[in-house]
């Protein structure tokens, strides 16, 4: 399997995972023209896309996913709760097929096994995903307030992990954000701080990680150095690099 990021942050999130003839888009928080521009950098023909997965309804993940699915005649996999919350967008587009998924109920796209993992976030039935082929496992985990035991159990032995590290607690507290927004971001149903993401890493087997990336960083309330400092304290495998997934840049393909 291989994967890449089209960009991650408050202005838009999207990932691509591929194996053989299967090309899967996870979320699309960019408009259609930006999505097309970014996949072109990776030499991906949009007609080669197999399916789209949607983690939750928030705009920075769902902005154009229904329009793209309609344009390229693609199915969308999502929870029923996410579907209900996106009704206004869905009614404006004709989507080929909606496939409803359930928490922890494994499904397959081609030979890729996919596990939808429920996460604590202020959305309706939000999930993140773990992908498996043969003995390799890749997890993309974002948009959650803390790492509960269910999440830890699902990702403790993955080979590659993309994990949110949205904000530094001190920078957020000192920021110009209104108190209501600070409370939402830092709450148990908000976004992972550097401290909370480090707690998750401390509870999984990082010795066997082949690749590790930090995603959904706040431009205002975090820095690359703060993320790396927090994570380095708990990572057991000192030889692994910490990759920062940026808002404005498409990453190279990573093969696991």
C-alpha cells in the first residue's frame, strides 16, 4: 500500500491511499479546482479513483466530496450520522452510491481491509480509518479530543500512522481566539493537543513504526518544533523521523 496527503489543516484535509487498481480518497476539504490541481501534482488521473471515504461532516473535510463523487461517478463510504448532517449538500448533487459503514465493522475495497474507528469529536458519528493489506497496517487519525482505549486498541500495532497534533496548550490559551472557540478546540470533543497526541504515542508500540506523521497543525497555535519536542519525549524508536504534514503542500507517496 501507499498513501499521501493533499494537505492538512483548518483550511482543508484530504488523503489518498492506493494499492494495485484501488485508489481511495479520504475526505476532501478543498474545492474541486484545488483538488484537481493537487492530484495532478501526484500524476493521479481522477478517472482512476475507486471510491471516497468521509470521516465527518465538518467543512474542512467535506467541502467538495459530494461534487467530486458526482463528477467522477464515485461511491462514498460514510456513517449514517455523517450522511444526515450533510443532507443540504447532498441534495444539490447526484452521487452514484452511498455506502453506510458502522463503527469497527470491517469492510473491503478490493483487497484492502478498512476499519472505521469511532473518535470523540463534536460531529455526528465521526470515524477515522485503519487500512490493512496482508500484514501491513496504516492508520489516519485526526479530529478528536483525546485517545480513548478503543482507539489505542485499534492502532497499537500499525506500521504507519498519521496522527493529529493540532495545538500547543499554552499558545492556544494565549491566542486571540474567543473563549468559546478555545474551549471547543481544547475540549474532549475538539482537537488533539501536542500533549494529548503524545499520550497516544506513549500507549502504542512505536518501536515497530515504519513511518510517522503529524497532521492538522494549527498555523496560529502550534509550531513544527513544539510537535516534534512533545513527540520525541515518548517515542520509543529514536531512529524514526517525525514528518509534518502541511496545509499548503502535497506530500510524496509513502509506500508501506
